[in-house]
């Protein structure tokens, strides 16, 4: 059974396919189906935005669609940048600029606690849906460290490992990351749905 992933990011496809392939699910991207769905993220939560993406792509393709939304929530900034993580500082700012902006916002603050959060939502053509949430706690480093990853990874410090996300291998990151945790929570829910709806397969 094909499930379409509401993203243009091939790395997300690989990560999701690695975990869900055991269920006999084939993950395809919008590109592979020749569609590109622009979704305005008007939701006020990660869950609402994930559902908006999944619903729009399901309607465009007629296939079950999986959407996700993620962000960095910093305690001292009242949860910002949160759902605006990818647009923090404006659309024209890149990863490096957003990291610099975040460090400026935290200048002089001693509370560096933060967490990454992901919500994954799957919407089916029959209108049913399932969702799962994942979280990873850490702190914001005082300076970027590491060359791997993307976004805020060079600043997100895992205290137990004494490394930022950007200093971890992809395998190490997947084992503890918010998206990895969300996928692991999502998998049994999808397995249950497929068992109860054999006509979907």
C-alpha cells in the first residue's frame, strides 16, 4: 500500500521508510507522484499544521497521506520559535541566520532549556486519521557546534551525550530525536489501523 509523504524533503522519506517498511507500507513523495501541494500553515499548533499538510496531499492524490510539523521550543522565550521555527526571523533568513537570531534573543539569559517537538499525522481517504507526538529535551548551546544536521541542530545540546544534534551521526540522532520518537509512537498506531482495515492494503 502506498502512503504519500507531504514533503519535498528526501531525508524525511528515508527516515520514515526505514521505520514503516516493516508494516509493508511503501512511502512515496509528492515529487514521485508528480504533484506539488503548497499548504499554508495556518494552524496554531504542530498537530494542526501536520493535519493541514496531510489532508491537502491526501485530497490531491487520493492516497493516504502523512504530514508532519516540527519545531524548537525555548523555555526562556515562552516556547518560541515554536511553530514558526522554519520562518523565524522571516522567510529570507537561512539556518545560520536563524541560529544567530536565536542566540541574540537568549543573550544574557541563564535558562537555556529547550525541546524539539514533532507531530506526525496520517489522513486516510475515508476521512479517518491517526497522529503521534515526539519530543526531545535539551538546552541551547552558547555557540554552534558540529557539522551534521540542519536548522537549529548546531545549537541543540543533549546534556547526557555532551553533544549537539549536529555532532551526532544520523543514526545517533534518529535514536533520540523528536522525529524518531514520533515515528516510533506512530508505527503501532498505523499497524493497528491497518489490522482493522484490511481493505486499505
